[in-house]
C-alpha cells in the first residue's frame, strides 16, 4: 500500500456543458487491497450523483435501471477531492439517461483536475407499486 501522491497525468479543464452535482473526499475505509479507492465505492457515488438531474424531472420515486457504460480512467486515492459533473443525454417516456464525469484534484495538487471516471446511467420513474410511470412534462 502506497501513500505517495499520484503523478498529475493529463490535467484537463472542467466541463462547461455539465452541472456540478456532487463533491466528496474518499476516506481510508473506502480503499481496496491495493490502497486505491474501491471501484464499487466510486460506482455508488456515481449512481447517487447521476440521480440528481433525473430527480428534478421525475418528481417522485425512481430506480436505476441500467449502467450503460462505466470507465475507470485513472485510480482514485484517499484525500483526492472528487467533483461529479452530469448532463441529461436522453429523456424517454419513463426513463432518463445521464452522462457523469468525475474529476479528481489530487492530494497536494488541488486546483488541477484529472478525469478519473466517466459513466452513462439510466433511471426510471416508478409508481408506488414499483412499476414504470410516465415522466411529468
Ligand atoms: C426499473 C424497472 C421498474 C423497470 O421495469 P421494466 O419492466 O424493465 O420497464 P420497461 O421495460 O417498461 O422499461 C422502462 C424504461 O426503462 C428503459 N430500460 C429498460 N431496460 C433498460 C436497459 N437495460 N437499459 C436502458 N434502458 C432500459 C426502457 O427503455 C424504458 O424507458 P422509456 O419508457 O423511456 O422508453 C424494473 O426493471 C426494476 O424494478 N428494476 C430494479 C431497479 C433497482 O432495484 N435498481 C437498483 C436500486 S435503485
């Protein structure tokens, strides 16, 4: 397990066409056996972040129906500041699909951003019985 800071690979500007929907700093309890952040923890945060824009449309219960794509581009470390940006890519009859991009400010390199994850997820508006319902227009 290494605590050495990660080299700053490919710092990039933040996206202008997406909304900041979540910021979080992973803790030591979120690591895997390598000492990096466990991918399942990142997926859970992306699922939460991805639900923010659909929640505005759905106005009620919804469920994640699909993770269409999920790419871990670079590892995440304890102490990185993670920023989650999202945009709606499709509004269907009962479902909404979003793109989520995650940028890390590395420990000791705050203020510079590297893209660590990108994903596409689909959420479905559901009624009280858990069945799909139309999204209010
Ligand atoms: C979400 C759920 C209610 C959808 O039920 P369903 O019978 O599959 O619904 P439908 O086939 O009518 O599809 C509903 C919408 O989801 C979309 N959808 C279904 N499967 C999909 C898939 N694999 N990928 C992308 N979209 C999908 C459909 O295209 C449709 O969207 P539209 O109305 O905008 O065109 C049901 O699958 C479910 O309860 N899944 C479990 C959800 C869950 O536990 N999630 C994890 C915790 S939140």
